[in-house]
């Protein structure tokens, strides 16, 4: 490795861009990511994530598993129709029904792909599929052939590929390519492999499979041993040229290889990793925030690239080094992943001017009235909270944007909590300009608040999720609450932020309720409730 000081802003490549080998970035946030317990997204949220991924520059968006549910099918179809640049893939098991449904869902994509898979390891074939290897081989041929009759671009995956016997893996891969598969994925389904072994599998396949040159090989790594990114890079060294990954590394169990980590490893170590890709790294932080927000999966503070501490330096020695030359402790710039340098420290003495500058720095463009509203809320927060972090301001503005155009507002809330009970909430809502108040009891203060809302604005929505997340550390941190309500098989998520968790909870519930109402009303706005009485 060269010891010379490089310009980390441009991450100087070792070879000219034209000599670099292009790798395909296949994002599966909406499929493998969404499959992780608790990470499900609503239809609208999936569209928002798909739009962001397309703008980010990924090559393939795996939009879902169309046979899994009507909702998945609709989401994949809608994404297929709207995505402008990327290929849109759907997942299908090795069955005719799955493949046909998947073909139907991706049909309208500019670049449709069917991704079909079957287990090939002895363990999976014996216990999960209860099939002989010869039967599995037949399934590979017939299902890839079927998929290829529907679309040109077919990916075949050998589920549990890293625990598959090599001879059998070679036979399956050869057969899949012969039947028309254009991409061959060897997933480390259970996150078991290690880099040397994974690299060797791809080398072995390239050496032993006679038609290997006709397909692109793909890596798909799970993070059960924390090796997903390392294994991904090893797969490239072995000859793979497609990377399957997810934003924030979400996915089954310990997750998948994190897109932002893979992309930044390739960019930062371009001197030894001679590959190019189409991702705009300056959008990585935005992508991370969006996915964390819609899934309500917080990003761990020390998460590589997008964690809030990823570019924070606290120790005196580090700060001293940073002031002398940022490269002493920073291997990539915050700007290269879309993080603006923290230049302004905000607090209760900050004025409107500094606040406006901070909003600009954080990427918000608000009208004068919205800035004024946000400034008032910021001042109120600064009176209650010692340190105001960028995240606090973002939560505050996101909360405000999420509530603009609102028909229901939380006007006032008083809560009685504690051991004596009953926990009671007295809530005043502004509904279409009318103030209404209700006192309600509940099984805890949050329940009491939600009961008061239900009494003031009756609805059938069922509470599916209630999640609290502290935006920053400390007991005076802002709480960010997510509430998911379901009605007629569809769900919506509302968010609210405030230093008072109870106020944030009321705001989040009301935001979700607004979305439910908006969804119901296709025509002219109807009265929210027939029972606007205290
Ligand atoms: O991990 C896995 O094996 C998968 C396949 C369906 C590709 O997600
Ligand atoms: Zn997977």
C-alpha cells in the first residue's frame, strides 16, 4: 500500500476509471430488508424508497416478493411502472405460480428481471424441500426456462449456496445458464462463510463451469458473523460482478451487506479495489435516514458511514490531529457521504440568521412562514434542552413538514401518570379549526392519550406499532415516536418528535390518523368526525 498522502475528497483511483471493472449494485432493501421482523413498509413508503434508490444510482432494485401477498404484488407492479433507470426485479421460488406472478408484477418495468431461487445444500434439500438433488436440478432447468420465456433478464440463486457441495453447485449453475439465466447468485444465506472460502467458490465456478463466461456472478451475503461486507469484497476478488446489498444493512436476522459500507469501501480503497459502480455516494446519508425512518429501525451510533458518530471526534488528541490535518483521523470526508460538516453549534442564544444557515446546511429549503414556525419550535426546544444537535433540528423540521397541511393538530395535553393511577390524559385537538377537549383514562399514559384521540376523532384504525426512539443521548433528548395504524388491510405510519415523549406520542398518532383519513377520502374532504364533542 502506498503511504503517500492522498486527497480524500477525490479518493484517487489507482487506475483510470475506464480501466476499472464495473460492478452491478443490486439493492434488496425492499425485499430481503423488508423481510426482517418489524421492518415492513407501507405501499407509499416502498415507492418513496424505490424513487430514492433510483436516484441514488443502483443498477437493480429488488422490489419485493410478488407471490407473498396482494400488497407485495401491487408494490412491485407500481415500482416497476415508475422506476426510470434501474432494472426492477421480483423474487420467485422455483414454482410455476411464483414465477408467473413475478413476471406479471415486473412486466411494465423498463428493464424487468425475474429472480428465482431454490435451495441446493444437502441440509436444505433434505429437510426443507424433501427432494433429491436430481429433482432440484430439474426444478432449476424448468423454472429458469419458464422465467426466461417471460423476460430476458433472469437471475438464478442457489439458496444456501455456500454450504452446497461443489460438484452439485457446478451442475446447477451450468444448467441454469444453459436454460437462460443471465445472472448467477451464490448467496451466503446463513452468514456462515469466510472471505477466503467465498472467494474460492467463485474461482472454482469460473474454472469448472464450462459456460460460466455467459453469465454475471453475484454475491449475496448475510451478516450473522459480521462478515457480510468482507465476504462481499472477497466475492469480487473471486470474479463476481454483482453485489446484493441493503441500505443500513437491514435484512433477515443480522441483516445483509450494507450498501453504504460496500460503496464507501470501494471508493475509499480504490487504490486496491479496482472496480467502479454507479452510486452517488453523496446521497448515502439521505438514503440511510429515509430507510431508518420508514422502517423505524434506528441506525446504531457507531455504524460505519452513516452512524451519527461515524464522523464525530471527541478525544482531545483526535481533535488536535483533525485541526492540523483532517486526514490524520478521517479516511473519507463527511461530505462524500452527504454529511455536512458541523460548523454551527446551536443553542438558546442562536438567532434567526444562524438558524436559517443551519437549515440550509442540513439541506432544507423552507418558505418564510415555515422557517418562522420551525424557529419558534427550535427556541422552545432550546429552553428545555441543553445541547441542540443537528439531529434535533432535523427531527423538529421533519415533524413540522410531516404535519403541514394538517387538519388535526395537538393543541394541549396534560397527563397524569405514576403509581397511583388511573393514568389520565386531558387532550385538546384542533380539528378543522375547531377546538375539542376530552379527558380519558387508559392502561398507562400513552394508552390514555390514544383513547382520548379515539374519542375525539372516532376511527376504525388498529394500532399495529408504537415505537419510541431518542433522537440524541441524555435524559433531555428529543423523543421520536412512530405509530402505525392499519385499516382495511393497509397501514400508515405517523411520526412525532418532542422532548416530551407523551406529546411526541400524541403527535405521531394524529399524524398516522391524518394519513388514514387522507387515504379514505378520494373526493372532497369529509368531516373527520361526527362526534366532535368533549
Ligand atoms: O439469503 C438468501 O439466500 C436469499 C435468496 C432468496 C437470494 O435471500
Ligand atoms: Zn438473503
